[in-house]
């Protein structure tokens, strides 16, 4: 039901509940890089990555009520789920054991899902979100993964209350959006990063209130027991005890990054002052829509570098070196067909 090289003029059979979307932009998430390199040992080739998709509705199935042709829409990390389990019924499709990620998984009809580095995608309406008019499709695309990934744990762990002190560990695709949501919620936001060079942009461009270099013992000491919560976006194995030390008693650290190796947690760092260490995986569809509407209200978008489809390989190399502020977004609508034409000539 999903094809990477489908042309808009071709006849396709649209399922009764499906929305056919002409893709205009797609963000490049770090997990795209992991997937194409088979870092997680689950790659199914040929693979079409991409799960930060924005575009326009091209056609809808006969049961579709939420969308009509021409609507601005988005698709994030999943395109299907069982739609009947307890998680699904509560709006947490992201926690469904039958979740179908947007690419690299076998869908219910037996086909492998293909993601947003393509001209078109067909998705059940439940997994399509309405894009607010005030958010540009390119700047909003990364919200569909990076945005919901940080928004959902902030909401469910109560780290969205004005006046609270939020730590954002790691300033990349996820972290920079966490800073913006923290400020939108009226919180004090401190970035904890290993790159001193990011201090100025964190404070001046992203609006963070403070910046700590993780390896600077003095700065870390000064910030001990000051934070209500930390969103941990880092996917490297770094010592956890000093970071947990930044939390106030009853403070919470929520992991959204995925370090490769198991983490070492000294139990005392959690037990002594009632701290919580939790994990969080993207978010449900209702929360994704809520996140977008809130982003529109507070003018939260991603900082992006728009690229043409022909630049994707270079972008991947730069992403591997963290050489991007903070997300690449592919201009699918204007460049994919041209790039495809050049490669087949
Ligand atoms: Zn992602
Ligand atoms: Zn389910």
C-alpha cells in the first residue's frame, strides 16, 4: 500500500480509511542514519527512511472524515498499530505491541513500510495529524519525531509547570526542541552539554537560561540539587551519577536517547533522595496533535537546514559528525524528482 516511487498520476487503490499524502518535506532523524547502516541489526533493504513527513492530502478513502484533499498534514514515527489493545484505546498507539513504524517494518498487509524520503505515502487516517496553518511545513517536520519525543515525557512526568527548573541533557535535534518547549511552558531551562561551543547559541538563539559543560566539575557542582527534571537526549554512555546529582530530591530524569551499551546506575544516586529514572518512546497520536497545536500557539519550530534530495548522502555524513544545527530537512517537493532523473540518466 506504500510505494517509494509512485507517481501522482498513477492509479493507486486507496484503502477506505487511508489518506494519500503528497510529501513536500521530510526531516532526517538520527535513527534514519542508524537504520540505513543496520546499527540495530534489523534493516530490511531496499529501505526508504524518513519519519518526519509533512505534505498535502492528495486523496482520501471513503471512510475518512478527518481530512480532505489539499489539507496540510504530517506523519511521524508510526503508520499503524493494532488499534484495539489497552494502549491503543487510551491513545498510546506508541506503546502498542503491534506498532508499525513508518519504515523498515512489515505492515499488516505483509508489505514492508517505506518512509518519507519519497514522493508519496499512504497512511491510515488515525496516524495522520493536521498541521497548523502557522507552522511552516519544513520547520515543523522535525516536530513529528523530535518534538513529540520530548513533549510527551514532559507532559506525563509533570515537567511542564511554569517556574520549574528543567535540565536538557544534550543539545541536538531532540534537545534544542526540548529547550523551546521548556520555555513555552514557562520553565527555567538549563542545557547540559559536552560542547562549550554551543553555549552562545543555547542562550541567545534558543532562549535557554543557563548552560553547563558536563565535564566542568565546578559548573556541575554549582548546579547540584537544583533541577526538578532532566530530559536526557544523549545516546552515548556517560557517567550517570553526577547527572542524577543535578536533580532536587524527588527529581526525575527521563531517557529519550538510546546509548548503545547498558548504563551503570549507582543505586544510592536514585534511592538516597527519592529520584526517578524513566524512559519514554515518542508519543500517541492525540498527544502528537496536541503538541503541534501547542507549538503553533507558542511559535515552537525546529532550527533546520533545508537540503535537496541529491544532498542526502552528504547530509548523512555530516549528521554522523553532529555537523548540523539542528536538523536536516529534505525539500522533497522541489528536488526529489530531479535527483531521481539525474541518477537514472
Ligand atoms: Zn526519529
Ligand atoms: Zn494496540
